[in-house]
């Protein structure tokens, strides 16, 4: 989450997990109704390659944010990617959908 909220070079601070709330607030300031609903992404054996790539991306972001985690995450990443490819890893990614201005 910290990585997704960082200030990227040449950009404003990223919103990451706060993006939905920020969008809802921005629409509300303009009088636009917004509906939000949870829409978790489920990654499992049927999406093994995507699950492994997600693990790689999350660990890469963690290492970029906190380089001292590199040593501790190397074996962990290898184990989790192997589990993904073996079809024994399920991942649930919190996500929300929003619909604005249709109420």
C-alpha cells in the first residue's frame, strides 16, 4: 500500500488503495451520485501464470519501497510462485467498482 501511495517522479502522490474513496469524494463535491460495490479479484489454479506474476509484482513493489526486504522476500517469492504454478495457491485481491452519475 505504501508503494501505491508514494509520490512518483513528475506526478502527484499516487492514491493506490485510497483511489475509490477519493473518486467518490470528488464526484460528491460536484453533486454526482456514486455507487460502489466490492469486486474482489480471485486468482487461483485456473490463472496460475497471472497469480505468479502478481506475486512477482507485489514483491518487486515491496523491495522498491523497502530495499531491506530483498533478502527476506527472495525465498518467499520463489515458494509462492512455485505454489501458483502447482495450482495450490489462491489469491484474493481487494477491489471495488464504482458507477457514477447513473442514479
